[in-house]
């Protein structure tokens, strides 16, 4: 067959999965177009043809990773149980597993690069943030309507809770001394007890 000796380019999802695996195993600094190309059997030029830039590769990889997290979040938030139990599951999914958590390592890099990003990239990042926010608002509204939570404004409370989670998550992801995952979850539980579970 003509051209039978040429290697087929791997599906784009395989490239993104390989990029995420490299971040997890070797760190973001080792993720170069050349190294990723060797990993998936493509030239760095071929990768640039598909992704145009490393910024685009990172954002696509983040979107792919977020798609997987989004499916997990949907499963957790639609399971049987109280709104409080599902909120605990949301928080648990949000907070990094520990220092150099690959998903958060990637998020931090994309955030850092977004200072010079174009409108399309910013819109795509906002879409990721928006999905987390909408799910949290819906869960808070459900808990309020059932009387499990205090009568808070779900949108305002979600914005504050996510800001708290983001700040603590960064501390965990970068390995800030004196801040580990268990301590962060304790702080968040205390915040939720004071602001959401305590009766007025």
C-alpha cells in the first residue's frame, strides 16, 4: 500500500494524555515539544502544526484534563446523599493531592501565561472556571432549599469559597511549608461550619 511505511500520527487525545503523563512524571519543565514528540512518535514540527504553540498545547491539555475532572465532578454531585456530603466531595476533588499535583501544576502555568493570552484563550479558561462555579452554585442552592445550609446567596458564597480553595490549593501545589492537604481541608471545613452549617 502506498505510504504504508509512514507512521500514523496518534489521535490528539493520546498526545494530550502523554503530555499530562510527562508533567506528572517529570515536571512541567521537562515538557518540550521535542520531548513530547519523542514520546508519541511525532516530530516537534508536526506537533506545532497541530497545536501552533506550546501555550496552545498546554491549554488543550488543561481542557482535556478538565473534561475528565468534569465527568468525575458530575458523578460526585449527582450521587445519592446529602448536599453537605456532596459539597465535601466537591472540595476533596478541588484541592490538589499534594506538592506538584500535575493538574494544578498545569493550571498554574496556564494562569501565568494568560497574562499575554488572546481573547479566545481567556474565554476558554473562563469556561473552565465557569463550569466549576455553576456546579457549586447549584449545589449550594440545593442545600439552602433543603434547609441543610444557612440561607446564603449561593453565587456570592461560591465565589468566596472558590477564592479560598484557589489560594489554599496553590499553597499545596507549590509545596509551601506548613501547608499540606490535610491542613487545608481542615481550614475549609472550619470555614464551611462557620459560614454555611452553623445556624444563625
